[in-house]
C-alpha cells in the first residue's frame, strides 16, 4: 500500500469512527439516567472540547460548556429522580462529513428529537448539528459540538394505545 492509499484508508476509518461516536452520543442522551451514562458521554469528547447551543433559543437555554468536566456537569443536570425524560429519542439524517487535508474532520447532521417529560408534556425539536472531530489517545472524539435550533414545538403525546392499522391478511 502506498502512502496515498494509506491516507485514504485512514480518512475512511476516521469518518466511520466519527459516525459511531455521534451515534453513541445520541444513544446515551436517550438514556441519560445515571452518573455512569454522564461519564460515558464525557468520554466521547476531547479533554478540552466545547459543547454549545448557537442561535436562539439554544444559546441562552443550553449555553456554552468548555472542557470535558463542564460538559459532564451540564449533562449531569438531566440526571434526576424522578427522571427528567420519560421518553427521549434522537434521529440523525442528512449527514455530511468533510475531511480537511490536515486530518481535521467536520460533520453536519440534521437532528430530530422527540421527548416526553416525567413532569408532563411532550416536545418535538429539530436542530442542525455541526461537529469537529479530533483523534485523542487513539480514539476519534468530538472536539467542538454545536447545535442550532430549527424548530421546537410542544405535542400532545407520543405513544397512543390505538390499534396500529395494518393491511388485512385475507
């Protein structure tokens, strides 16, 4: 394998590692109930990472958190008894990964978040995520994570006991 092929292979591996990282982040955010989950989320970020809400209302409501410890502290605020979320599900789509010649990797996704809260009510949020990834200690991690609100709205509820319509098998 020549050096150009080795570089291309490393880029493909970095891109796949970034996909797994952001997917793990969303899965952990959907089950944000314990300090162990908070630490697992923190491990997905570089030591001096930045997590921030940009634009309104996210800049004000979500803020800017610099450093893995600050990110973990922010996430720990969602770990409550009873749980903050009764149900939380994140969906990612419209992925774009861009690798710079210097190895920096940038990702962009559209995210849909569906949530129901233990305190009552449900919410639908859409956001644009922009994430810079860096390899730290041999692992691809998020270094700068931004989320920008596209829309937010309350909804009545997510799960209904109504019968799911399916075609007759006759």
